[in-house]
C-alpha cells in the first residue's frame, strides 16, 4: 500500500492537466479558446528563487503568455504574480544591448559600445596579468545567479580564493546553523511535511522566497485544520493568515525559543529515545577548566566519541546501537570529569534566566503566550503522534514495522538570519525541533536531497596558498572544523578579501559579499586589481551604507587612480551598479539562455525525492548580448584555465549548454542527475549522455525521482536511503548522520582563544572568539542595539520584499510596478499617535549612520516598537529604464542608506563588519532608528538624491506608457 501523496509533493487532482482543454461551444459565436501561441516551451521561472516550472507560449517568435507547468514537482501549475509577469521582465526597456566600455568618470554612466571581441580582449588581458602574478588580486562575487557550482569552480581554476555569492548577504547563518547542527537546514535544504503536520511554526519568513510551495502547503494546512503560528514583527502575507500571530521584537527570537525549551525541559516533554538514537545528546564532554581539551568530546583510541553506559557502568562508543547510554550525570573516564551533552543542555536552559517571565518583556510577548505555545507544542508532539504502516530498516539493521512521527514542523528564513545573533538563533530553532523529535519524521521538518549530510559537511575551503598560474586545491567555499582550517596567515591576517574563514567570521560558509567593496577600497587586508561581479546590485540595494559604498566605488588615490582599480560587471539590465563598471558584459534574460538548477548547487528536490531542472532558450535575443555563464566559459578557455581547455589548449566547452552536458565534477557526476549513461537510464552517476539536455526539454525542463515508501523518512539513519545517497554521490559512506546539539568544532575555537593549539587568534580577537563560538546556542543583544542610545533611537527598523517582487529586478517590471511603485514606512498607529503622525506624513528616518526620507502608513499589524518598509522599491534616477518622474525615484526610498556596514569600534579600536560574528551574515535587521516629521518645505520628495545617471548609447527613451499584447490582438483581428 502506497502512502506517497498522489502525483508527488504539492499536488492534488484539481491541479492535474485536463484531457481536453478546449472550452465547449456555447452557441453565441464567441471563441472562448482562441489559439494564443504557435508553440509552448516548458522551462524554469527565474522571477524569484522558487524555480517553478512554466509554460511559455510563443507567437511569431515572441513571448505571448506564461502559465504554470502542471506537471512540475515544485509548483504543480501554480504561478504567482512574479512568474506571470516574466513577460515584462523579458521585454524590459532597461535591458542592456551591447558590451560597454566606460568613457566618463566612474558612476556617471558614460560609456561607448564595443564589440564582444574587444570586450573579451580587455578582460582576458587584465585577468591574464593577474593570474601570472597574484591570482588573489581578482575578487569574483556573484548575486542570486543560481549557477554557483560553475562560478565557484571557475574561481578555483583561476586560482583565487576571493569568490562568494549572495548567501552571505542573505542567509548564510540559516544555512550554517542547520548544517553544523543537523546536516541540513531550512529553505532550500528542507521543507515541512505539509501533508501530515498538525502544528506549524513560521519564524521570520517573508513572502518573496519559495512562495508557491509555501502557499500550496499553507493551503493544505488550513484545509486540514492544522494550526499555523507565525513569529514575526510584521503581520504580512503568510503571517496574516496565521491562526496565532506572535508579533515579536526583532532580534529576540532566540530568547523566545529558549523560553520554550525551558518550559519543555521543566515539564519533561522531550523525546529521549529520539535523542539517544539520532543525536550526540549522550556523548561525553570533558569538563576540565584550563585543560587543552576542556569542552571536547571524550574519545577512544580511534578518535570515536564515547558515551557512558548506565547499565554496564563503563564508557562505550557513542554509536554503539546495543548500549544504554546515560543522558545525565557526572562520570570519570581515565580520571577526568565528564558529562553528557544533554546534561549541559539541561544545566543551561533550565536556568531561570530563560524562564518565560524573565524574557517576556525583552521579546515583547506575554509570558502566558510563551507558556501556552510550549504547552501546545508538547501536546501535539506527544499526544497526537503519527504512525504510518510502512516498514523500514535503520542503519544498524534494526527493522521497524511502522514509521512514527511527531507532527510539529518549523520553517525559518531571513527574519532570523539578518541579525548579528542569527547563527545561534538558527541553532536554537533546530535544537527545539530535535528535542521534540520532529526532524525528518512524519509531520515534522523534512530534508530535501542531497541533504542531510554529515554535520558539519565537507569539504573545507581552499585558499591557504595561492600561486601564479595555479588552480586552488579545492573550492573557495566550504566548512571549517577548527582553527587549523581557517584561511589566515601566521599573524592571523585574513587571506581572503572579504575576511571569510578568518577570526572575524570563522564559519563563513557562503563568504561575505557585503564586505568586498569596503575591504577592496581600503586595501584591507591587501589591495586587489579587479573586482568582477555578476547580478549583484552592490551599488544600491545589495549593500549596507549605500552612500559610503558609492563613494568607495568612485574614490581615487593621490595619483588620481581609482582605489578599486578595475571593475567588470555583468547584468541583463541597467541597474544602479552598471554605471560604476569599467567594462560591462551584457547578460541575456532568463528566457534566452541555458541554466542548470543542479544537485551540485540549489536543486528543485523535495522531501519525497531528488530533482533538478534546466532553463533553455525559448526565444532568441534581439540584442548583442550573451549568457554570462557562456561568457565565463569562453574567458576560462582564453585564459587557459585547467578544466576549461583540452591538452592541446583548445576550448573544452563551446558554451554553457555544452558544459552542462559534458562536465564531470567527479567521475560520473555532472551538473544534471537525470538520464545519464549511454542508455539514458542512469540517475545521479553515469556516463555523459549527449542527448541529456533534449531529454530534459522533452520532459518539461526537469527531472525528478520518487523515493520508495521506506526511504522517505529518517534519512539520517535510514539504511535504504543512505544506500541510495551513496549511489547518487550525496554522501561517501552509508553511515548514520548524527545531529550535533553540541557543536564541538566551535569549542576548538574557544580553546584557541584560551591559548591552546598551534593556530591562535590575535590578542584583540580572543574575547570575541571566546564569547560567540559557544558550542551550545545562546542569546545576546544584537550589536547595534547594544551600543546605540536606545532613548534616542527607540525603534527597530526592518526592510523586506513584497511577495510580488524579488530583489531589485522585480521592481522595474511594468506589471508589478502597478501593484507597488512607492514604498511607505509602516508604523503602528499607537506609535504614530505618540509622535503626532498621521497617514501620508513625510518623515525623516534617522539612525547613527544617516537619514533617509519617506512617507508613512499607519497600521495595526506590526510590533509597536518596530517600523518597516518594502525593500528595493526606491530607485536612482537614470536606472532601470524608468522615467525621471517615476514614483520609485521621487517618492520611494531605500532604507539601506541608513544601515551601517561596520560595527562601532571595540576596546582595541577595531571595527568589524556589521555581521554575525560566527558566519559573517550581514546584520541588516539590527537597525535602530527614530522618525521625525518633516518640515513643510521638506515634504513631497525622497532623500537622499543622487546625480542622474547618463544613459548608455542607443538606449531608447523611457516610454510614457509600457503596454503589452496589442500587437498580437491586431494581428489576430487582421487575420480574421
């Protein structure tokens, strides 16, 4: 008997395609099913990171209409406003048309058009000189490009460690917090069990990410009567339909979670059997203050962690399935005092400082609400358990006749991540889930393949040594397990320009994109020659402290040379960053190129099976533009990079499509997992199949594999799944993945701060490392909040994107602009009344970093100590093909102008990036502000304003009206 949801995840019979889609003749002469296209191309949407399947209707070689692909495993035909408006993204007047070379001052927008051969020659000459002398003088940073397995590999082959992508600005502590704890994480690494959960907690999730699967899932929960609890200062979108909205104060989510844990521990409502089977809760930790191994695990001669068998009264392997380990107590092993991890957990979180009454005021939540939430969690987890009649076998060979689950699920995203205490808050949420026994069980949070992986996963970041004309010995991004893995020199100085994997940010798994401009400008820790960027609007909404960032991009030394000598930038549109480039390589739109949504990167898997997808050109470009991935591959060949050329020096790949099919990261494993091998039947591993791309196109642009019933849950310890994961290349061995409630790698950093080991932090960093590299999660006040005068700046200020837009490229879209062309600062009506403000007042929003001006809107659905606005609506004049009188440039505003990119100086005079100290995640939700009503003469327009950009050559004037579809109607009527 199958217990898999019908037709895969997120599907329902009503979402399946009709056998006959022609509407019946109603006898009135009206054709209700006119032919709207000559053909339909199935590909993958790129209007956000959701990666839904779409049907693109083509008429006379042009895009006519876009709807959801009903067979696609991500969205099952559902499409949102962003996806359907991809037409206007494709036909945007802001599209770049030809390579550009700067002719005027940087930032002016003065360019001349050049041919692609000249562009390649300029880039190749510059990059060749860098590679021959010092490869790390190239800094290569990308945005939400979804091709990081290629771009990171290119950087590795070039030999520069200075590569990172969007994650450090977005959600690296969400990823690292999960990967170091459970071997997976929220968002792209996992999902709630929408079909079985009965109690769903949503932490800090805005509506622009993963919107269609979440909307489908929430619809299922509401239809079944499951309870939805949202923890978010702002009541928008998902939070607005929650059964229980908890309007928490920003940055205090960790305190709230610890209070829940306190209540559960006090009541004894934790899943002890789950902890013993799947976590390190019983692993012994050395308690010898001052010793070089204090806080590390007790290990045997082979290095395996030990536990204490409470029956045999002796230490045993922590992975011994026959042992009866103790979870509490104090024991002596070889004369040394040690305790189980769970004892440390109990000691910390049972402390009254974590009690609801102790945290309620700081969280802005009544203590009774915290107690009620904890009681509801316990009731659903332990009184409403699920048991599926499916037999499975665990890693130790034990057969289980049913699959049991506790139907509590959680999901979290940027509202947690974008704080300087975000890593520990992310870990706290995972600790809460694991204590309840709800990870990868029916009704709980579930892993998406290729996760889970070992916690922490491999590999380690490469870049300890860089040599001319030499590739790195691995990939630039990875996971460190202790000080020896850091990318620092013998003095503790960072080896990367963004200071990732240094004492500033030891676990920076995604790099620190937001620090590269300041560090390159300041030659800190060293000067670079060229900054190459792709799809990262770092002169506007992808930077903190925008005013200073713009100044850094244009600043010169005493000789008149730019402090950042050369900037190469690729974008499809004339964004605010393009005018600051010296060389512009124009990209295509997503409907004009190949892309690979790969298991090597960010696939479209769901919990019931792995999947990946492609994009392919559904229309030909009408401009002289090229896909950046293909441009990068050609640059690699021209530079002679290993992996990009054959033994005779000829190009190995003709373009990105050729790379997708023929590249192998390791033998048999390439960018795409489906239809591998000569017989096209292998998945995961297999020989190169020259017809692979066509097989994807024939299948609707995606591949998906459904798990057998006995593989779907307990993936961290399920023998059938683990064997499958080895076959696919997800993990090296079919061994259990042990959840790390206590993160031993972090303790190694604390020991280094105490003077133990061969790699030690500089004296000025030791207290910071000792404090924040705690192996158990804890809460601390966000950095900016801890140093500003809270009486002067009493309000938290947040920025998030609306459901109908994504990053800055959505807010140029003509259809989406009709929904939102001006953002407001949303203020609680009681807060507004206390300041004498009414709807539509113009106000100054002031922080310690500067001020910005905009209009307010009074609302109820926000924490009273918090104001917030939509991000990326405000635009700079001359960008994005908008007219000078566009609301976005005149009345919209960008809160980034008042967000600081550095912390205040510490006792040693050092300023760090305004980031999470563990991962380097940008802390742009820590902002504290005050709002002041504008004087009469100041109202009516936003500030700050900047000089208008010049337009590129042959850039068409911004239209007075941008419409679509009339030509198709006229052609149809003429044909009739």
